[in-house]
C-alpha cells in the first residue's frame, strides 16, 4: 500500500494531547526570539530514539514553558488542527489540561477560552474537519482540582454549544492513585460528560479494576497492561471485552516511551484479534515525531492488514467518537463518498 493511500484515507483522531502535538515548525516559530534556552529540536524524540516515561514527562514540562501564554496556546491549537486536517483527519477530539500561569496571567478560564477560540476560528475557515475538546485531569492534581475541571467542562460544554465533550485522565502513570478521582468522574457522568481515561499504561491491576468497576469509562487510553502477560488479569480483559470499551491505541508512543518492547509486541494485535473496538491514534505527534498517517501505515505493515482491513479500522473508529448519532452518520456518509477514490491509491 502506498503512502498516498494512508494519507488519503479519511481518519478519526481520538487521542491527541494539544501540547504533545506541536510540530517542529510551530515550535521553531514559538521559540524564536524568546528568552527560552531550548532548541526546538530537543523538545521531541527523533526517529529511532527512545526514552523513559520520566524523560517524556520532563519534555512536557519544558514544552509548557513555551506555551505559557494565550498567544502561544492559540497558535499551537490552530496549527495542530490545520496539520491534522491536511492529513485527512475528518474528526478529532483534542485533549488538554487547563493550566494557569502566574508569570503570564494565564488562567484556566482564559486557557480554555483560547483553545475554543482557535477551534472556532478554524471552523470559520471551513476546514474539512470537525473538532471537539476533552478537558484533562492530571494524576498529580488533587480531587478538588479535578472537580473544578469537571465544573469547567460542564460550563464550557454549554457555552461552546457542544464542542467540549468529555473528561480525560492523564499525566505520569507512575505518580499517584487514580482512585481518588472517582467522585470527579462520577460527577462528570452525572452531567452527561464522556470519560476517556488513561488506564494500565504501566501494570496497575488493582487501580485498573477499581476504576473499571466504579466508572465504566467510555474509552480507555493505551490500555497497555490490561492483559495477563503484560501485568493485567483475565478479569480485566473480560470486563473490557464484555463492556466493549473502545481502546485508543498509540503505537509509536508506546514504543518510544518503552512501555511496549517493539511494534510486533504491541497489544493492538491482542485486541484486534478479539474483534474489540480499537482506534489508532497519535497521542503526541510532536513529541513522538509521528502523524496519524504514519500510525496507520505502521499498524498495517506490522500486522499485515489488507487495504480493506485498514479502511474498516478507520471507518469503525466513528463508532467510538463522543458525538451524537447525526455526526456519526455524517462521517459515515463522508467515508462512503470517499471510498472509491481512496481505494484506487
Ligand atoms: P496538555 O494537556 O498540556 O495539552 O498535553 C500534555 C499533557 O498530556 C502532559 O503533561 C501529560 O499530562 C499528558 N500526556 C501526554 N502524553 C501522555 C502519555 O503518553 N501518557 C500520559 N499518561 N499522559 C500524557
């Protein structure tokens, strides 16, 4: 299959952290002329490089110094949307952790409003992409902060007329215990917000089972260590499978941060063979030097997927989006219209 096929393939992106998705070109423009000592090329893993989770999270800290003001955040969000649209992503749910920065006066409110403005401005340009937003809770935060994020999500879902669709749990999986956030997740569910939780990125079977049973998330991020041979349990697999909880799978991210030893070993195969809903995603296309086009291509190469299987993988991702049936139907119709043209590449 040609690169052109993967690029032309209409795609859905459901796991993209805004500050991890910054292209090198955008980063260059942000750093230029600033009092920041980073070389933009050092704020990402180059092809073939790997790093520990600790190193990955150190990079995010540095990136946050670059995007510590509304102007930079606006540019980043605007550019990221354009870049995904260019590679034929037709629907994306971006996620980001609302942040306040005392040094620049950025508040959580101005943070969210800036991201929503960039999304609105892109919509005005009639780009062929639908953009939604998920607000993230960082595992390092307190329950009170998590509750505040849920309240902000409720408020901005109304104000944005449905652009905000849900809540994410992310941040260093080796830090803290996600159980403490259960009241916040329940509050989010009470208000009809969807939940996309990073679960089992590292072996944590007790935490994983507790969250699954208490919350039943709408999607799982990574789910690297759900299976018994990766530090999970059969009960966990059975729970996820019987509840058909879709998995957001980010192959290169897991290889680069060494939570999976190689593409061949990626848990995509385990779940795909079970016919479980799997959505190929990038995670952090900037930090991990990838694109959704590349992630589809590498999945097809590694697991020897046919053109039709790749198409189905992308088409079936529509089932897992956090939008209503009308939007799903609109996307399905778009995929059908594009199919002949794409399949000929
Ligand atoms: P932001 O929320 O600032 O837009 O995006 C960066 C943040 O996303 C990071 O600080 C981290 O909390 C979260 N993040 C990005 N990639 C990963 C990942 O692979 N695993 C986890 N657990 N969190 C991540």
